[in-house]
C-alpha cells in the first residue's frame, strides 16, 4: 500500500506543503480527481466486506471509485499512513423531505490544537475539498461554500452546512463519536438492501472538476460550473450513456458500468 500512496502523493507534490491542513487539502483534492463517487458495486451486488484490503484492491489497484463508506475509508487509510490521527465517524444526511436513514454517511474527523476538523471525500460532488473547522470560517470549493457549526439537532450536535441563494442549508448532522470498520459494513448492508436507499435503484457517478461538478445517471450527463452555468446532455440509449462514461472516467469504471448494462438488459429479457 505504501508504494501506491507514494505514487499518489508525488503527483500532488505533497511534501512541498509545510502546513498539515494544506497537506490534508492536497490529499482531498487528489482523491476527488482520481476516485469518483459511484454506486456500481451496489447495482452489481458486490457484497465483499469493507476491509483495508478490499479498499486498497478496489480503489488503489483497480482504479474504481465508491460510495462514502469506501471513499472515506480510503481517505482514512491514506491520512493514517501519512501520520494524521484521524478517526471515522457517521452522520445522518438531511434531504428535502427530512432526515435520511440514520447514520449512513461516513466521514473522517481530526482534532488538531484543540480544534475539530471535518474531512470528507465521500459526499458526491458536494465536497468542501479541504478540512472544515468547527465554528470556524466558511470554506469554498467548486461545489460552493461550506461551514461546520455547533447546532443541537435530533441527529447530532454538529452540522455541515452549504450556502445557497436562501442562506445556509444543513447537509448532515452528527455527534463527534468514533466508529469502527464494522460500522462501514453496517452502512454498506443498509445502502445495498434498504428500500429507502437512493443508491440501489439506478446508476450514479459524480466527480469534482477544477471549475465544475459533473454527474452521470441513466438519463443524462450534467455539468454545473462555479458561476452557475448548467450544461445537460440527455441520453436516449444505454450505449450513449456508456460512451459518455468511457470518455470521462477510468476504464475500470467503464467496464463495471458496461457489466451493469448487460445485467439490466438480461433482466429485461427474462422478465
């Protein structure tokens, strides 16, 4: 694993940064560039347990992305290997219709000089791309402005918020409590099997670009620029979707998507 980490951090000239928070920011940027948010293992019913070995093989060696419990598990392994005393925690996501399933989002937390920082590489294309200090100043990324606030809710005492034209909107809430790898497998089981899960219904791949966010589902490609520009390309066939994925994502993600399309087609034929 160390060799793979060395290759990654050399790409970002990681050791040129003297400040720890700047180094963590570089790791987050690298993860956003290389490992998209994608739910293909859910759709392909890959039930392997989440372990360090599984994460290294799937992501570092095969070049796949994943959901929060995989992306932030990889982030956890990288930051631990680089000497940061981060720990895993879980949050409950806030949606337009209320709270999502309890504690099914994973992220990393870090205490540094008596300040708490959120470090999240697994929230789709809604990433701050840098550590967010509790009750500190807002941070900015291509996805917008974010802040971390002390706020008592039924789902936690801390909330991550993003800014929109109506003000600050809560994205998720959590208690700053450490969880183990077994919790990642609890979340994976929930995401794979629950009828409430939004990730076991159709394909979703999302990533951050330097000046925009990009997402693909089975209907369209969407690009959202930092200045509010919105570009949408609709798909009329699965082949159009696959061509889009092949152009914009890794070969391993394309192959997984093609496998999913074949499974879906076979299911329709057998129905």
